C-alpha cells in the first residue's frame, strides 16, 4: 500500500510540475498564438518583476516601449456603423509601437520599429530599453529578442506588462500609437 501511495504522490507531483511548467525559449520568434504562457527568460535581456520595473521606471533611466497591437475595426462591422476602440492604457512615458512584436515583420513595420528605437535611444545601442505588453504575451518577448539581435545591449523585458503594473495599482495613462 505504501509503495502505491508513493507512486501516486510522485505522479501527482509530476502532473503539477508539467501543468505549471513554463515553455522553453524557441530558437526563433513566436509566430502566432501570442497570448500564451511565455518563457521565464529571453536571450539578451533581463527579466523584470513588477517591483524592479517600478524602480527602473521611477529612475527615468530607461526607454519604455509598449508593443501591444492597436485594435482594428472588426471585419464584420457594417461600414455605416460607428466604431470607437476602447482607450489604450499603458505605463506613463512609454512609446506605443503597435505590432512590432509580431514574429514576422514586413519591411515597413521593421523600419518603423528600427527608426523609433534609434530615435528613442538617441542612437545609443547601450541605452536601457524596457519592452512590455500584457502578461502571457509573446509580442514583448519577440520585440526584446529582436532588439538584442540588432545589437542593443541593455534590454529589459517586463514580462507581466500592463496586467502586472495595473494589478500593483501603479500609474497608467491613455496612449496613442507613435506615428
């Protein structure tokens, strides 16, 4: 009986570990299903928890980039219908660069990302940059990884994004996409 109980508890522990396991970092970028559990790390970046992110934000020593996509007009909405997206909320002082966290970027979006990153960092590859979107969002992971591949050296990934920030009751602001 005791051996059976040990086997049961061992199996239960294994099932629990698998159920709560975080995915491993893929070699490339995440190409779809962006709202899914993310790895605990991203190569070339330091992962921030909310307290550390807040301290870095208060210091004013980093460029903050929100990569959440801008909402699009629903395809099935009649042309005559008025459509107003809900206000987008992000961390104060952030640049909102929608869609730059997708796995594959067309040349226009890649240029938009590169240009705004260069401007925001004043052409310094060693400038501190924090990427975020929402919790369980691969887009900020992709953006951080891409910036590292372009030679930026002080990259931070705020994995919990605005979900973690808002849950901690930290300041938020309405935002518009960066032109």
